[in-house]
């Protein structure tokens, strides 16, 4: 297969082990969450000097199975957010052994989660949309409105009975084992994490978004591997070789972009507006590579593998849904605005 490598990583031989561990847990998000504790040395905190290793690890888990990676990535992100909060001097929980965390920060029309301090304890009331695996996790970091204009991050224990996963038809063919429906909060006790606005303003917000792109990259490597296998088993014609070469180039660009971003994060060059712009740029580059890989592998292989091979069909469906976390033209427009703002503010 195409190896999901990120230059500067010290993952080494652990990469193949992570792929195999993810493959053995394929389709099982609860089992996938175990990987973080089984191989903690493979998942360092971002910005601590080994960001390339973290993103290479996420990419290799994704190359094994995207459902596993989809469960593991937000758990690791929650751990990084809490560590960042502790480093900033906030008194917040730590991720304890046996706990599984998610991050619920999306907003949606017609729903609103609000925070109310009562007797020195914060209570969350309302509904939060797009809460992935809420029925499986033990804890979550959740954004809620602390006044009419500002949101704040809170840590919540999902096992108290004060939260309820709302029934919603999850018809997705991709990531079918990772439902992402609404959760109702009925006076759920919560611990504030950071000041209002801190969640979005901290440097790690951008870094976490790049970590998701590393997962997309790993999934694309696995899909591309099916084309490479075909070319090795059967003499390829010129069209197949053209697609194989283009896929290799697209993955190389994605890998190089992730490696450069990891270097910038560890060097302290991805803070504030620079970090936000870098995240938008990296996600756009990687998402474009993913979309090219999906299209070229489809064209090169035809309908057979999609119709008759469970593993390949599942990977393609998972990746198509997952990469839509990048908002396509809207994110490209946001990147353009950031580039223009930076140019107009330059001396």
C-alpha cells in the first residue's frame, strides 16, 4: 500500500503495528478508542516537539480503518485541549485511565445549548447537535452559550443521567458505526474549561483541525493502495499508470504539506491568525488530494471493487463522508479572506 508517512516523524516500526491494530478493530469505534492507551508513545501532544509523529500515527490508524480513527481522533483532541488548558493555568479535569472523551463544538439551526451558573456549579440546558458517539463515550468537552454573544467550553460526564442521546435516523453508508446525532442536556453539571472564547482562540484549535486532515490523508493512502495492488497483480496499461502516477503525486503533496505544518507548529510559527490560515491551507490541500485519489481510483478500477469488495467499498464510503468535514468552497473562501487580510495588514 501507499505508506502514510509524514517527514520528521519518529514513529518508525510502530506505524505498521498501528495499521494492523486498527484493521483488527475495523468498524468498532469502542475498541478503537483503546488504541490511545495501548500505544500512548505514538500519540504525543501537538506542539510539544513531536507533532509529525502524532499526525503520522493518526494517518496510519486511518489507513487501517477510518471508523477507528474517527473515534480515536476526538479523544486525543480532548486530551490535548485539557493539557493546553492546564498549561494556561486553568483548573480542569485530566483524562483518566478508562475514560473516553469526545469534543462536541458544532452548532445547528433550531438548537441551542446554554450554560447557567447555579450555586457555584455550572448547569447545561438545551440540545447540542452533531455529537459523535455520545452514547459510547464517558465524557465530552462541549461548547455552550454562556451569554447572548459568547460561547465557552465545558467538561461533562455523560454517564450521570442528565444527558440523553436523541433518536435520529443515521442513514450514512460511510462511517455507519459512528452516529453523530443531537444530545439533550437536562441541567447537566459541567466544569468550565478556559474563559469564554478560549476554545476557539487557543493555538491548539488550528492544530486539531490539521490532525483531522492527517486522518483524511491516511484514509486516502489506503484507498490508493487498492490501485497499486491492481497494477502489481495485472500488467497496467498507460491509463492505469497515468492514474497511479497522479495518485502518488497527490499523496506526496499532502504528506509534504502535513510535514511542513508539523514543523511550523513545533517551531512556534503557527499561532494566532498564522495558525488559523495554516490550518485552512493544509486542510484544503489534503482534502483536494483525497478527492483526486477517490476520483482516480474510481476511474482506474471501475465498478467492480466498489460493488464486490467489502473492505474497499467501505473505505471509499467512509472517506467520502469524513472529508466533508472540510467545507469545500466555503473553507477556500475563508482561506482567501485570511490571505487578503494578512496582505492588507502587512507593512
